[in-house]
């Protein structure tokens, strides 16, 4: 086990976001801002991400001084004693809630990284009062700032209208908006020079907004701080994703042959200019791989002047 340092960028949302604030959206927003500020600065940033020198995580909640991370995805081993206990409806319900956990506090995250507790171990910690499970969030009992009243991420559908310029007919469709009543943070691994470029881009995005529909008030935020945080990580053996990840061609065989527990997401759609983004498959945050290192791929969309960030930001695990 060792303490590793990560650069955390802290944002305070001031409006709803029309998309998940993940590593793809963060990269795209920073790249867009830099291209407006200075093309040479954009090229430096783009090249550093493409080579893996710069890695960007997705954003996660920050409640006061407690950082939340995605619940690692791994297989809960069969436990005969737990199986017998689960015949009790209250225990069975609690087990289902544990499996649906979305976020864990940094303390719990580090415990999972280093010790990989079994399902029965987690249940025992909850029953003893050492850990608390509240609305898909797992944290230490003394971290009461994470109670439901202080932490809320809400996803809801909002109606939109598209007008057919040929027939003048209109069609109603729905998009998912994201509401946060907490700060957000994302992690960055990069050089000091590139970090200065990221800071400059975020200053522009403070005024403009991040991701889509910023022109009508979505994606507003304040850049609260950029600071160093430490994580207690094991020496290696495995890894947990903190970003979306799309394997490079030379990594596909490696990914196929290793032990892994994961979830995937299909990314597709259209750019602001109407160019089609074909579907791409990404591994999601919290996915676990029994590997010592991966890079990923920056996917350039032909003719669209758009790239999808599939470069992996990962944390070592046991």
C-alpha cells in the first residue's frame, strides 16, 4: 500500500447539466474552449491526451471535504453462511441494496481497493454500524455529511421540440437532465504546462457553460479549486476505472483474456453541426480489470472535427 497523489479539479454547479459530466464531456468541453482561445494550445492539449500523457477522469460528488468514488464492480463470491442469512427478508433486502450501490466515500473506496471485502464483510460492517448505506451511497458512520438530505443527484426527463423546416411540423422528444446539489470533482494526471491550459479553458467555460445546451443556460458552474489529493492504493495486481474507456486495437486481446468485471455504455449521436457519431462501446466507471496498466484510445470522428475520449483514468487495486 502506498499514498499516491492526484490532481483534483473542483466545480460548483450553478445550473442543471444536459448530459452526464463524464470524461468524454469534460475532454470535449476543454478541447472546444482551447480551440477558441488558441489553436496551438489546443494542439498541445490534444496531443498530450492522445499519447496518454494527460488522463482525465469523470466527475464525482464532493460533499464538504469528502470525495465520493464509483462503487467498484466485482463478483461477490458465494458465501454459505450469508446465503442462509439471506433467507431473512430484511437481510435479503439489504444485500440487494448493497449490490445497487453507486458511490462510496474515499475511506470505503480505499478499503475496497486494498482488502476487497466480500459481500458478507460489507453486510457485517453495515449491521455493526461501522458503515452506513443510504440511497445507493456507502460511507463511514462518522461521515454524517453524506446523509440523504445533504446529497442528491437527480436525473429527469425534460421535453424538447424539433421543427421540420420542410413541412413545418413539430415533434416532441425528451432529453435527460442532471441535477446536483453538491460540488463535483474530476481527477487529472498531466504536466504542469498542460494543467495551466486546462485551467485557462475552465475559466472560459465558467462564462460559457459546459457540454450541450449551454446557450440556453445549462452546464453553468464555478471553478472552485484545483488541489492535490492523496489516495491509499495497493502496489498493483488490478485496476479500477474512474473514466470511460475504449481499448486501443493492441489492447483488445489483452482485455479479452484478463479477468474483469465491468459495465459498458454505447455512445452515439450527432455533433452540434449535425454530423453523425456512429455507436462506440465504452467500459464504464467502476469497471475492474486484472491488469497492471492500460491506455485506451482517443476516437476521432471523421469529418466532424470531434473526438471521443476513451483514454483510461484508473486506480490501482488488489
